[in-house]
């Protein structure tokens, strides 16, 4: 069944039935619950803190020592689906890079694919911040990335510096 059929079926339902279905979804699925909670009370700062914890968990799990970058990337994607402001979304992407830098400093190199992904994430976040006209607000924070990555593997420091210089003098 496709979206068209679902839409037609829902349009044929009365309001009480639709509300009943929404309540059922709210009770069964955490993602639906989170969506409606944010929709009704859009506290972006609180949501950002929650998702930063999820990003950090991918790098520094509470149990075990296994790096789970897929958890961090999923957190960023799930956050985006809630449609926060673009600036908060970019902030979370920068936090992903900060966690990666912290992990590398604590435990050593990750992988070339991580460095590529982090470089792309850095470029995308700065692009968003430029579009939102808030680049200067983040200048000090992201200039630290350049300093902290200078000697990291796979040319990561050079990549970060090049991307930084594309956006800042």
C-alpha cells in the first residue's frame, strides 16, 4: 500500500478514529512520541542536549568500549527528521566532529572512512551556518578543530584546515 492509498483511507475516517489511531501510535512508538512531544512543545535546546548525548554514546558507550559510529550518525539523522532549526542541526553535526576529535586524542586513529565522513560533515555544517548568517558565532569553536587535528592521520587536519579556510579568512 502506498502513500496515496493511505491518504485516501485516512480522509474517509472521522476525527475520533484518527485521534484514536494517533494515540495508539504515540503509545507504541518512541519516535512518534518524540515527534509529537517536540511538535507540541518545541524546545530545541532540550532536544539538542538529548541528541548530543546520543551522538556521544556512539563514541563513548556507557557499556563496553566498542565504537558505534552508526549510532552517532543515526542520532544526527533522527534529529534532522524532527525539523529543528538549521543552526541547531549544524551544531549537532559539529558536536559529532568534536566527539570524533576527542576519541582520536584518547584512543588513536579511527578509520579513513570516518575522516572522510567527518570532513563532509564539517563542510555541510559550515555551509548551513553560512546560509543562516551565524558563521561568526561559531568561529572560535571551529577554529579549535583546526588546532586539534593538525597531526591527525589520513590528512584529516589538512582537510579540516582547508574547509575552515573556505569559510573563514
